[in-house]
C-alpha cells in the first residue's frame, strides 16, 4: 500500500498542512507510517468550500468487488448473468470516480471459476491505473492469470476488435474484450441494482407518491429497464431506470422522495441518457399501469436501433439477439432500415455492421441445426 505524508496530502488538495490534518481527521483516515494514498485520492473537494468532502458512500461500498465476486459465484453456469453483474460493477465504479479505489483495495473471494478470478483482477488494475497507482497486491497472485486465452465474445468480428483494443491489464491475464465494452452511455450512478421485481416495486412506490399529489405521471423507459420489463424478463439486473418522464417538477420531487426512503441516489430514475433516444420513439408496450402512473417501454425496433449503434460485442449482443428474434428479423437489410428510420443522420460504424452480420449468421446456423 502506498503511503503519503501530511505534506503530500496537503499538496494534493491544495491546502495547508494544518488544514490537511483536519481533513484527514474528519474523514477518519488513519496514519500508520503514512496515510493511505487511495483514501486520500478518494476525497473530493468542491471549489469554495471547506468541509465538502465526498467519501465513499454506503451505496458505493455495497457494490465492492467482493460483493460482485460473491454474486458471480452464486450464478454458476450462467455466463450472461455473471458478465452483466461484472459490467454493472464497472458502471458503478465509473460513476464513483476516485472513490472506486476503495472498492478494489481488498481481495475478493475466489469465484470458483478461474476466468472470473482473472477478470476481477484485471478490472482492479484497470481502475487503479487511471489514477497512476499500482495494482493491489492481490491482483498479482498466480490464480488471477489464465493459461489459455478467454475471448469473452466468441463472435468473429468481436475477436478482431478484442485483438486490437483489449486493455493491457486484461490482456496480461489472458482475458480479451473490446475496450468499448468497458465504456458506458447515459447516466452513471453507484446503486442500486434492480431486478424485475424491484423495478416494479419502485414504480409502485412512485405511483403512491404521485397519488398523494393528485398528479398522473407518464414514463417512457428505455435501455436496460425496457429490456427487463418488456422483452427479457430473465435479464439479471439493471442499475438504474433510464426514462423520459413528466410532468417534470412533480415527478422529480416524487422520485427524490422514493430515493430518500430507500437510501438510493436521487437519480435512480433519470432522464440523463435521453439524448440517445430518437425523437420519433413511437409507442411501446405498457409495462406498468396505475391510475396515477403509466409506464411504457421503448418499442422493440427503436431499442434495437439504439443497441446496434452502440454495438458493444459483449454488453449489447445478447439484447440484439433477443430483439431480432422478437421482431422476426432475418436479414441485415431489415435492421439498417430500422436504424435509418429512427436515426437517419447517424453514421453506422463498421464494427456495428460486422457485429450484426455475425449475430445473424449465428442465428441462421442455429436454425439450420
């Protein structure tokens, strides 16, 4: 563990040593022969304030790498769920900024699958490298490296992209994936993780808040929540509910009340990813119906267009497969017509073309068998 003196901490924060001592004391950062660098870096200071530090929140701490390792171990022989849990962790870690350092500091338990043990070590090193820090010591043990390559996506086009773009911390451990799968669109937040039952419970709580206000809310969900509620009830989790909603003021107030009562971020339902939705989104299936809250999902064709444009070989491929089957699509031409209808001015990248062709070829092979 790297340690700093109080003078180094003061220089990092841009304050006097006396002020640094006060900060360290207020945040319970204990000194041994020095102060843990990861904990110092995880403190965020807003301009113009003296006591506005942002330590890791309880919600963020609940999504530690150890928690994810335990969840992965519980889902044996279910790679889609295991990978979704992993990517939801990376999304939460991104949203937490430097506080994510505390999520990877302690060694997580082994999962019983060498692939995932290596994967968790790779993401820990990947996170620490962002802040110029060495990887935690536990990531260097031999049981965190694979003897044979693991291509997380077996699609031919995905392998080509993974050969080019796998980050070093993954490549060294024999884990190959396109770095685009480690990036995220839309809003980033630390917690909670929803399954279908929890989403519906959250919507019911929101409906009660609106009923007390005598307000009828309208919500249009897209992204993971739409997949979970309308097209793939077996999908493991979604981290938040991306949505367009109205009326704005009363809805935001009610959303915040539900968040406060459950200890969630106020953005558990948010419209921060609305820029990814086409203006002509159309009307999708009703997924929650209450006198004071009506919730509809993005139509399958619109959702397919969004997924194809993102074209992350691991994170979007399963959703694309499900939507293609749902819509009865058999040719790439049908998909490009759909994409052009919703996003006429957005160029389609070559890796998206390749991913679609691979998925369709895979589907044809299965049907032929």
